[in-house]
C-alpha cells in the first residue's frame, strides 16, 4: 500500500493499535499444527520478484488426507501490488490488491474473496489515509455493501487513541475503542469492545535485549475473566523460545487453576531452514498434552 513517510511514533490503523503486544500471544507456534512450509522468490517480474509460499498440513491424521495452501505477493514498478494471493484447498481463494492514488498518505485496495460452498463471492474495498498524527480508514465489501466500517486513530508523544464504528444491516453495530502508550522498553494498552461491555488490558516489557514479557487480562461480558502470560527469549537469529500460560477464573467456582501451559521453540539448524516444535499441557487433565511441528524451507 502507498503510504506517506511517517515518524516512529506516528499512528497505525485501528486494528493494529495493540498488535505489538498481541503478536507475542500468537498461537501459530503452539498447539496442534504439524506442517511443512516452503517459501521462494522468482526472478524479478516488472519491477520485483514474486514471493511464493506453499504449505502442507495433515501429518497428524493421515486417514483424513493432506490439505494444502499456496500464497503469493508481488509489486509492480508502477506501484500496483498484489498484497495477498491465497488459495486454500479447503477454504477458498483470497486476493488483495492495492493501487497508487497519487496522493501522499492515501492508499486504496480491492480484493476478491471466494469461499467454497458459499455464494456469492465478496469484493472487499479498503481506503486508508495516514500521516504523522492521523490514521483513518473506511472499508466495506461489494456487491451488497451491507457492512461499512470507519475508523480513526490519533497519536502524539507515544500515546495513541482510536475508535471504529460499523454500520450494519441498517443500524450502528459495535463501536470499539482502543488506547495505547509506548514508553522506554514497554507498551501498555486498553481495549473496549462489544458495545463497551468487554475489556482487555495488555502490556509488554522488554526486560533485556533478548527477553520480552507480556500479559493480557480479559474481562468479557458475563463475569468470566482470564489472564494470559507469555515470555519470549531470543538467542541471536538462530534460536527462539516462547513460554505461555493462561489462567481462567469464573465467578462462583471454588477451584480455579491455570488452564494451559505451552512451550514453543523455533531454531534455524541450517541456512534457509527453520524448524519449530511445541508442547501444550492442559492442566485440567494432568498427563495429557498436544504437540506441534513446523518446518519452513527457503
């Protein structure tokens, strides 16, 4: 997407306000994923190489067969780019393309989303504007345009405040609000959603150049809370360790224990090869576990 030159503390789009924290809780390395992934680049085509990724799953249960996914992205010398092309053998096809507008900070994109066994296709449309103080966006999907979402984020001196409003089925839908503050070595954020009935309190702290800690406290509507903790330890570019624990509390229950403890490790044993392993321990059932294995080539 075409964006203006922004300062380090410039705002991001609304959905990305607390992304630096929530990314630490990404479960793609945990749990039951058992897959092989290959990534490669072609020779330059009209300005840049095409990046292609292939992913194969199904190693956990051979009786169900394998499932595959192929994705690619490419940018033309004119500024037009295919930001996402993804074909999943079970889910469908998604294409996202962005276009130069000629206006500094303004970007526009349109795509196609085809879901197997679901009709009709939808065509997402997204327009965004960003500068050093404001990030705004409007998104919808053709041909019915039944949902229209508008968002705006303001930023100053490390503080970001934003909100989003969705017009759906003839009325106002949800109107989430997010706030974040970035200080030396830490990020704190608060999110309110579901018509301000649910709240998330998040924080991350860089304890050392190699160790990052984060926590997430969720207060959903219905008096059930959960606390998640994660630590990510990095050893150079060859080795990463992530340990996460989740504690759930329900009002009125006599016994509340951590729900899961998970450990994930990624390493680069050879150039252009990344291997990952994960173990998840559901503490409500001591002795049981699930695991994940991932290999990425290229």
